[in-house]
């Protein structure tokens, strides 16, 4: 894969987010991208409330925001190709997001091996003292060119 500069990688990450239908539907907005860091916001929306009594956004929407943000951070990292997929993502929910407030996720790709990128993320609402959630994950980072077919791996 040809080398890509930071501006090109940021553009690829923007396109990645805009191309995902659920990201558009959830109203995700790229706030910052580059150098293995991504910041994405998601507005509060009554359509995504998980508890009608409280107005709290469903954890699945928060999960989608954090997964997308982590993937964008990987794409923007220096030693990764312009594509990725989630291998593993652990999300710890610390408190319900405040109804009516947007949620902002910030992800950092902190280590890249030949085939795996490692990411940490945190999500806050406007009451930013305690995070809404934190995440740690592993994402694909290789181009796939050096991978063997699964039948060769078994022999």
C-alpha cells in the first residue's frame, strides 16, 4: 500500500464516518482527527433513548459512537492503512449520559503492531467531571497482504 500523508489519512477517516449509515443516522460529527487521535460527537436525540422514563440515551448508541471513534483513530494513525475492523472492544459504562446533552468520544491509538492497533477511548457529556464510558480495544492494522490463507495456518 502506498504511503499516505496525515491530511490524506484524515480525509479517509472523514469518509469512513460519513459512509457508515448508522453514524449518519446517529448524527455523529467528526470534531478532530489526526495522528492517531479522533474526537466524534453525537447529539442527544429522543429516537435513541433507552429508558423513556429518564430520557437516557441507550448504551448501544454510546457503543456505536465509541467503536466508530476508535476506528477513526486507527485509520488516522501513522503506521496503519486507510481501513480497519474491530477485533475486540470492551466498554465500561460509568454513568448514564445526561438527557438532552451531546456525548463526545475521544479515542487514541496508542500502539500499532504489524497487524493490530490498540486503542483507548473515553466519552463525556457536558457534565464532564465523570465520564459516561471508557473503552479499550484492538483493531486490524495490517493491509492483509502478508496474511496466509486459513488452510496454510493449520498445516
